[in-house]
């Protein structure tokens, strides 16, 4: 079992309210956008806040660096690739510190190493193991806005690593945990978490408050606002998250511990089209066969999700599961081995599927949600291929061509079109955050 990261800060002293603000690449893509972010950070500091900014690389610069690497070496060494990719955030942090200085405020930029972000040695997919926050805290005490490069850290032996997908979000939450910050704000090109993807469901509404558990389920089910790793760290260390737009002052979505005794039954609906359904046909039906099949699949390093085994007929059965479409090539040798060694007739992969998930803490005390979901889909003549559930989630696999139709029908069928399902408040973002922090 992996050891929990150590986010304890050894430095003493009291600082004003600490805010960690993470900005994505889109919000930093041009000099003008960098200046707007700088203005926002300086404004925060002038409200007597201790401010730490965590930045991604500007725009698509990480993609540009990757293309450059591949033009030199089709299979670049992972250590050197991480060292190259980490420069994108380092360029951005220095430019943002310069923009803050131009506004008359003091700022200092810190790489992952300088910020004390210690990681495992798994290049391109490292995990944060410890935050040594003394340097950041010292800079805050000196009255500086601290700009930290996201997406990167340093191994105990001194090598630069990158954190993989969602790495800057994870950096921001980990730094907030290490500093015991009052809140971690995640700024991006969307203004919060919605009840469904507005591109698929035009009537989707922005949620004002959502629990860590619900956000984790939505993230795992395809909602792309926050990466699952960052939400897990936030939940484990009780860091309140605020998802906000970098391009407006509109209120965002607060992610926190579940507090209401009576939650909305369904908080959101997610759609994931990134997976394929794999069916292994004619698997011999005897004790231990499933262990053999999924042991070979596990050895491929591919994460699978929903699993269904049909009723045995003639001593054989079909086993179906879902897996990321991008991983099918990695999975193929394991599937070929199953066919070659177990007398299985063959397998098939279907990329034309969508996983639709209902998520809501209120499911725990509300029976009949699954039946209602199935009835709504049946009314629209939408066939269900696979089903899986958790305490606060129900997921189904359907034809991808019907995904938008299914999302809209479920959104209306569970009364999510109505604003009354959301926590009502007339408070501003700052007032809502202050109210929440007061109750911690």
C-alpha cells in the first residue's frame, strides 16, 4: 500500500489568509492574458491575502516541446523528456513574476525543486511524495507573491520529473495542503462545474457547491473540469477547492466536504466517449478462468472499468469490459495470448460507445434511482449494453450516437433543468468562500 504523502510544514509563524491560485495554459497563452492574471494576483494581495500562484505552461507550448523532442528522437529517453517538458512551466512562471513586478508588487518564481515538491522517480507520471513548504512560506512572510511551476517536481536523487495528466492541478492542491492554505482556487476557461456538459446539454446549470466524493465520481466518469488526482489530494487533506473562470469574475463552484443532511439526489451527469467495449467470446466457463483472463490483462498495464460476464451456454461464456480506446494497442498482445492459450475463438473491440453516469450523494437515501434512469432511457428507445454502480453513481454503456440524446433526456427526467436543485445563495464568490472558511 502506497504511503500517504507528507504535506506537513515544519516552519512556524502566522500568515494572513493563504490562497493558492492555479492558472491553466489557456489563461496564460499570451502576454496580455499573463498581464491580466498578474493584475488578479496583485489585487488578491492588496486584500491582505498571502498569495501563491501555480502555473501551467503557456498555451500549447508543452505540445510544441513534445513535437520538438520527437523530431530529434522518435523515442526520447524519459529522463531527458521530463527535463525538457518542465521548461514550459518555468518559462511561464518567470514571465508572470515579471508581469507582477511591472505592476509594482514583489514576486518570486520557484521551480518544482525550489518549491520543495518531492516526487517518486516515475518519469512522465510521477506522484508527489512530500512538500517541503519552508521556502514558499519564507517568501510569503517577506511580502512576495510566490509563483510556482506546476506539473513538475524533483526526486530524492535530484532528477526533474513531471506529474502527467492534471499535474498542475495536483501541484496546486498539494502546495495548498503543505501550506495549510485556506483555499485552493483553480482558474481555467470554464466558470465551474456543471450539472452536465453544456455542449451536450444546453440547459445544464452551474453547481455552486459539490462534495469531494461527487466530484471524484464525475471526474472518473469523464467530466474534465478537475483531474481526479487533484480532487483525491484535496479530499484527503481537506483542502477546499474553488473552480473559477480566469476570464471573468463570475461565481464558480466550491468543492468541499459533504455538509448537508439532505443533498440533491442527482448533482450531475457525465459522459465519457474515450473508452471502448472489448468482448472476449467463448471463454471456457470453469473456476479460475476469470482470474487467468484478467491477470493477463493486468500484466499489460491497462486499467479496465466495467465488467460483464454472460450466462454460460454449452460450457462457454462471453466476457465484456471497457478500456480506454487509446490503450487498445497495448491491450492487444494480452488478448492475443488469451486466444492462443485458452482456446478462445476470438475477441472484438467496439469504440462506438459512450458511458453515461448519474452522480449524487442523495442516492444513498433515495431508492429507485436506477429504475428511474432505465425507464427514462427505455422511453427514448436507448438500449443499455452494460451497467455498473457505486454508492453515489450509476453508469451505463450505450451507443455513442445516442449520447447527447440520452444526456438531455436524463437531465430533464431528473429535474436538473430546474435551478431549485442547486444550493441557493446570493453571496459573491468571496463572501461564499469566507462563509465556508469560517465554518471550518
